[in-house]
C-alpha cells in the first residue's frame, strides 16, 4: 500500500514539474491528460519501481509532439 501512495505522490509531482515546464504552451488540463495517458499505459505492469520515470518521459514526449489546443 505504501508503494501505491509513493507512486501517486510521484505522479502528482510529475504533473507539477511538467505544468511548470509547459506553462507557456499547454494548459494544466493538457498536462494532466498527457500524464494520465502515459500512466494508464503502465497499468498492467507488475514492476512499478520505474513507472514514474517512464510516465514522465512519455508525457513529456506527448506534450512536445502535440501543439496546444486552441479551443
């Protein structure tokens, strides 16, 4: 249970870091969506130790490769 809480804390920290890094080009909602999409791709992975690192890399890639929504 502590591992799940630690992972959730790490994911929240990733959202904050990426929101700060992409504040000029993406809304917080877009950052949260990118992180959620990346995190969901690791749902069924049994080894969780490196999930936050992989989530951050994947979310950063999503944000770098997709322009901000103009809506």
